[in-house]
């Protein structure tokens, strides 16, 4: 099975759930384009998301990156037992975004194993997710450094 084949059901799941779980992101046009264990990529259109000087609004850039923590968790961890939440997200704006933007992030296998083990033992576990946001030409427009937490339902 290819990475694309493996990503399809998770990508569809994230996109189907976004409308109901985070309607403001859905309204911006944020959508998952590839979600598989250890990897997630999202994108957002420039249309409707500009600011007063013709580039993508900072809050939209933040949102397309922040969504990655939930998307990657859906494909990577047991969603019947755990849910993700963001604890901190720092964004560095590098260049103005004048086109659609893609955000992507990866979790290493050893990090996945550690988070899974700690969440099972303690009901929660932190993980760091670094993302890169690029425009249609592949130019990095922003980077993020996020601290997320996987939590057991009811904790």
C-alpha cells in the first residue's frame, strides 16, 4: 500500500469532521490534503482570506498550521481512547503569503512510541510538532512550533 493509499481514509475523515468540530476553520476553506500516521498536510486558499494589504491574514496562517496537531493525531493515535489539544503554538512569519498556503508536519516513529507509552501510563502525554507553511511556489511563508497534548477521554 502506498502512502497516498494509506492517507486517503484519514484525509477524508479529517475533512468530514472539520466542518462540525472547527467550523471557523472550515469556513476559511482549510482542508486536509494528506493525513497518514506520522504525517499531515493541510492547505487554505488565499481567496477570502486576505487582509487589508492584500496578503493572507495572520490568523488564517496560524489556523492552517494549528489544525495539523489534530489531523496527525487522528491518523497516528487511538482516537477511541485519546483526543489531542494544543497547549502552545508559536508562529514565525517569514514572508507575505499571496497565494494558497500549504502547511505540513511530521512526527518521528520514536516520538509516536514515546507519546503512546506515556499516554497509556499517565492518561496524557505532550508532543512537539514543528510545521512549515509554504506558498504555491514553495516559498516558506511561516513556521510554527507547537506543543500539543494527547489526553485520555475523561481526564
